[in-house]
C-alpha cells in the first residue's frame, strides 16, 4: 500500500445530506490542490437506518459499514485500520472546513513531517453566527506536552476532534475507549503520554457545527456520564483523587440541573462539597507552578 500524506476518517450515523456536503467540499479541495495521490478519505457508516451511499465524486472514497451500531470510537478505529497516510485526521460528518483548510494542513505537515499532533482553530457555527475560537492554553504551551497533559486531567484544552490531526505513529500507541461522551478528550489524554512534538496553528480553521439534536453535547445524560467515566481514568493523576468526579459534576452544572431522580438529588445533597472541589481544582490548574524543560 502506497503511503499517503493524509488520511481523513469520517464516522457517520444517518446524516446523508451533511455527509454528502462534506465529501463534495473535501473532494473539490483535493482536486484543486492536486492532492489525489496524497490524501485519502475513508467513511465508516455506523449501521445507519438506511445504508448510506456516496454522491458522485471526482476522487475515490472508501466506504465501510458496521453490521450493527458500535459508536464513533469503534468506527474511528475501524477506519484507522484502513488508512495509509502518515497523518490521520478524524472529522465529524456534520462539521465542515473554512476556505483553504486542506491546503494549509498539507503545507503544515509537509513543512513539519516529524509532528506528532497538530491543533488548529475553528469557527463555532450556529444558525445565526460563526464565532472564531482557538485553544489558547495549548498554543502557549505546545513546547511542554506534559504540562498540557496535566491540564487534560481537568479540562479539554485541545478542543473538538475536527481541529486535531495525529501522526499515524502516535495513534498506533493509544486506545480509543467507547465513552458516552468526552471521547476526543480521552484520546488526547492518552496521546499526550506518547506525543512530544506538538504544533499549534490557530490560523487554520474548520467549521464546528454546534447545531443538531443528535450531537452528544445535546444529550445531557450522555455528556454527564462521559465526564464521570473519564474522571475514573484520570483520578490517579488528580491531586483530588476520586473527588475529581465532583469537579466534573460542577463543570456539567447545566446538564445536572436538567436531570431528575438520583443525579439531581445527589447534586443537591453535595452542592457545597462539589462547589468546594471545583474551586480548589480550578485554582490548582490555574496557579500550578511550572518549570520549562531544560534545553
């Protein structure tokens, strides 16, 4: 199998119109930049209610289908096994990219072929507005991967998965767990245990679609459960140990308030301790001393 520069893996469940729009955008950018032999696209249909079909495209796209719904992490791993690129980018089917995204990504990777992980900016897109965002902490500390990993115990400081590109070598060292949410966050946490050469390019942007009732972020229970599952993974690295779960509950304040039954009762009964842990944890990751690595 001939090695390419970039593999773009797109897991999808239903969303045929949004998928077609994204593929047309990518295919147009690939042909315009003459990247036909350098970029490949792999789509994994996670057992959509109706089997997805690809629109007519000027480039070849590999389409795989799960026999039953397995979730995005499983689909990403399945797509990864089919890639031949030196670098791999996972893109959600309902997101898009700003003008010049692919060209800028390809140039950045060509200029820095030893990169382990590249983080770019984004536009948060709603129905009426598109707001620019970038990962400030990551940008300021890209030279210090272990400091970033310590922050990842408490906060996702890399942003959505559509703004991150991995080296294939790095991805082969990490595990993609099937959490209810925070799946990208978990990937970053494990990746930073191995990746040392980080790059930040806030000027390269993708379009992050914040709309849609089928996004995990729109499901409070999934979001909350994913935070607590991730807290179990990172608890040993936290100065608060198991109590870090209370910190996550505070960061999920609105989802918790929208729940009933045991979750809401637990939050009300422990409101003061949750708030206290939240304030202490926030202080730790804001004020923790840091010594730059020796040259």
